[in-house]
C-alpha cells in the first residue's frame, strides 16, 4: 500500500511513497484550503497536506523508531495497516545509538510510541534512564530469561549473528579472513570499510566484543584498544549507514567489512549485490535485538497492538523467511522456519552482556579520541 505520511519530522524525504493518490485527493480540497488559509496559487503538496491535515482522515498514528531497514519496516507497516484500517504506521529508520540519543532528547515530550530494533545493551541503557514503559507481551513465557528485561521494560525479538562480510567478486571464499585476528594482516590495508560505531549498535557490539576478548582475562581494555588500532590501520573509511556500506562494497571501494548476517543476506537478495560472509570460527557475538514501548507515549494502546503484531509467531516466521531474521521466541516449530536457520552452524562467543552495557560508552569514547584514524600513524 502507498501512504502519504504527513509528518516530515518523523519520515525523511527518501521514504516518501508514491503520491499519485494523494495528488488526486489534494485536488479536491485545494480550493477550500486556499480560501481558508490564503495559500498562494502554487503550493507544494507536503505543505498543503500538513496545513490542511484537519481535512484528512482521522487515523490513529503509531510512531516507530527502528533499526530494521526500510524493506522490513515497509512490509510490516503495510501488513498492520491492512488489518487496522484506522491506524497510520509512521517509521523512522536510523542507527541504534541514534535511536537512544533521540529518545533522551525527547524525554519530556516523546515523539515515538515504540522502539523496535537495537542490541539489548542499548535497551538496558534506556531502561536504566527511565525511557521505557514496562509491558508484558502475551508470549512473555516463550523467551529465555536473558532475552528480556526482568522488569518487562523490553523483550528480545531476533537473535543476530555478527559476521565478516566481503565482495564475492573480488575475493574467493578461501581467500577471505576466517577469524577476527585474520583481519589484522597488513595485506588488508585500506581494504576494509566499516560503519561508524558511534551511531551503530551493531558496530559498537562488534568493537566491544573485540575488547571483551582481552578484558575478560585481564580486567583491562588496553589490549583490546591495541587490537582495534591495528584494525583501524586496515580500515579505509567509516561510513554513516548501511546503504553507503553496501554500495561501496559492491563497487569494490573496499572489499571487507564487519556487519550482521541478516542485513548482508538481505542486501544480496534484494539488490543483487555481490556480497557473502563467513562466521568467525572462534565464535561470534549473537546479539539479542529488542522491542519496547516508550514511556509517556501518545498512542500507547495502538503501540501495544503493533508490538504484539510484529512479535507474533506468524510475523516472526515471515521475518525469518523474507528478511533472514532468527526469532527469539522458542515456541515456533523448527519446520516452520527456513532451512538455513537449522543448517547454519554458528559458534557463539561467550560474553558478559552486563559488562558490555556498563563499559561500552567508555570504550567507544576512548576509541573515538585515541584510536580512530590513528592506526596508520
């Protein structure tokens, strides 16, 4: 379905849908709007519809801040609106840390109703800061204890493995680094392109996990910082978003990256990018992606309906089949899920997520000031 979203502060211009229907609708009210608002003869459609919003439908908005990408978000927007004709789902897709920072800035006047997607460590921070509204979903008993807040402030939706991804045209599978330390080989200098970890929960998690490998034995992050400095020496660029990352890899501006498995699969399937990945043989972080209601949200009841909808068995199976997402819920029959979930061996890195939640901000501040762009010096 195509929907006009009259909330420019919520939906950025690159996500505006086809406006053909909206143009036809607007033509029926333009004269009345000009009369009552004294608009000039030539007026942009966005301005017209925002100014005349009282003449539109009285649909209930539900505002979603998410990290899950426009493909998944559009699919669930359309599915939910198809069942709830009185609801208008509006979403803003951004980095995990950007979501948390935005919720902090909007604490006194929340603009979103629901937060869907980001590593559990960021949801834990949001819970500690009083940004989240506790809610117990109907399926609460079907996730493991470590996959939800003990106070029901957030629940896990997907389990997301981190991987080493590469341009499959430029590299043969046997040429690709098979483990984390292989990425430090000087032959990969200027071959890596990474997401900027300050805005990305995925990259924060990967970087923090690299520090954790040393911290767990020594109680110090120093060796981890040194490892990241060597990785920085091989990194050509830190980019702002997944779109740039995928495009630059596809064009071979870089041929290696670190990212999560579902997004790499989706970029390959949706856009035919020549991307592939390996799962590090020593083990990889498996990130629990969360969902939560926002405290003092303006549309809490509708947000609860959306929460239940996107975390239902049917929705989780759909996300697994179409968007390569591994569900957290344990009450889904294995045969309902795609074969790759059962057949892909993933060695999980053992991590104390509580320490990562406590230390990640400190570690990332140090990385930004002492490591970024200093590996080659």
